[in-house]
């Protein structure tokens, strides 16, 4: 095990590309950071823009090394997913810094993730609590095994967060979505949670509509 640990890259996602689409950052009114799921790509998550109201928004989609943000399930002991998880969180941080450097504040930035990307987006904002324009966790929940302490510091200060998932998702237990909603509300977020009966591991039209509400709001329309 020690030999394996020693052979792991310390920051595997550091040099992966960030795909840009939509309005150029320099002229955008808002930003949408999009985090793909396990086995998918930045191109895949960007294709969601076809059903989203992204007018006036810059889209940024980082690519995970090896097409996964971390190797084990989100419910695994956190240390098993290192150093990939810490590197993934740092990647999100660097993308948000790129957005901020372009003059778009967190209050006009929406984070959207699907599946593993949803888990990453929710864990990021919980660990880095402040006011964001919005967060959409589609088929995801906070990272860590059952019983993980959720004593995150700071406040999300009214950030609108949407959690959408199937009630029988094969990867995301409904109980973990409910727990995440409770934790994020305690952090001061305005949480909307929907568990869709019998939905597959996919993104529904209703979920896209909820994301669109956030995008319209951050553009100031």
C-alpha cells in the first residue's frame, strides 16, 4: 500500500483542461461552472447547455484526469479517495478564481454538477461556504461515509441550492440527498430538494427548469 501511495500523483487534476463555451468571460454577465460525472467528459456536461438558458453566461467545464474526479464511491472512507478528492476540490477552486479574475463575483456564478460532479460541487460549497449565485447538485450528495461529521464552518448566506435525484438512484441513496439538504440548510442555504419517483440516473426537464431559474436570477433579469 505504501508503494502505491508513493506512486500516486499528488495533484492529478492540476494540469487537465478547462473547456470554455457560451459568452466570453470578458463580456459575460454570469458564469456557469459545470462538473461532469464519472466516466464522462467536459464535453458531455457542456452538452447540457442545449436545454439550459445560458444566454449571457460564460460556461466553464473542467476535465477530470482519467474521466473521474475520485476513484471510489462517494460513500467510501474519504482517505481512500485521496489525493484525487483534494485535487478535484482544488481544481474547482482554480476555475472559480479564473471566473473571479474576469470580474464575475461568486454571487453571479452558478455551480452545476451531475453524479460524481454533483457530489464534488456540493462538497466544495460546503467546505467553502459563502454566497454563490446558485448550486445545482443533480444526482449527488455530500461526500464521505455514513456518519461523517458535517461541522462545516461559515455560511452559505442564502445561496439557492437545488438537489434533484431519483428516489431509487442506483448510485445515490435518497437518504444521503435528504441529509445533504439538511446540512446545507443549516449552513444558511435556501435549499430545494426533489426526489423523482422512478427516475433513472439522468437529468430531467424539471431539473433543467430549476437550473434555468438560477441562471436568469444571476443575470439580473
